[in-house]
C-alpha cells in the first residue's frame, strides 16, 4: 500500500472516531458508581484479608 492510500485510510478512521458517540446508559452507570445504600459504607471489606503491620511487629517481638 502506498503512502497516499495509507494516509487516506488513517484520515478516514480518524474522522470516524472523531464523530463517534456511543450510546451510554446513564442510569446503569449511576447505579454502578453510586453510593452504597447499606450502613456499613465505612467498613473496610478487605481488612480481614491482610494482617496489620502493627500486629506483625508485635508478633515478631
């Protein structure tokens, strides 16, 4: 493929991408990113998976 054809192809693709606007379901996005409705929003759900650094130091001593 010559340079002219390659540049024309890239230009065509760039124009298509520039004018592309996908359909967005904002209600689904809001529910996915929204605030949690439960009362334990401040509870660290990953806390039980890892030991605290302070506890490790106490165990070593």
